[in-house]
C-alpha cells in the first residue's frame, strides 16, 4: 500500500507574513527603469507608457518577481481622470489601470 501524498499547503498570506515579522520585498522603480531605457521622461504623463508599451510593463513585473520581489505594484503613476483629460486620453483610464498590473 502506497502512502498518501500530502497536499502542498497554500503559502501564507501577505498579512500573515507581516504579522509574523517576516521581511516582505516590494518591487518599485518602474518610472526610473523606463526612463533609463528611454521609454518615457519623468513628468505628468508617464502613464502613457502602460498603453504604448504594455509588454514592457508586463516584462518588468516578471523581472521584479524573478529578482525576489514578494509584492508587485501596479504602474499607475499619475493615471487619474484629470491628468488623462489634459492629454485627451481620459477614455483610456480603465485600460491603463487594467494593463498596469
């Protein structure tokens, strides 16, 4: 008779990990990375990079996780209705927020 394999347990939640005093790494630095690579200039309209280069943003998330990040933030810097209205892209706000992570 073969032993019954144990089902792997689910990883601890972020809240549990923080409550247990664990160190949790959070990825950040999209703006600086994209600026260094020439995809944007820091300023009021940086969320456009999410619409214009969605694969770049997606790959950056993957790279941060591979580098050891436990948490990945959505790149929604300045992506709010008023800023998007100024550049005539307010209708794309939901798309930016969905594409940013």
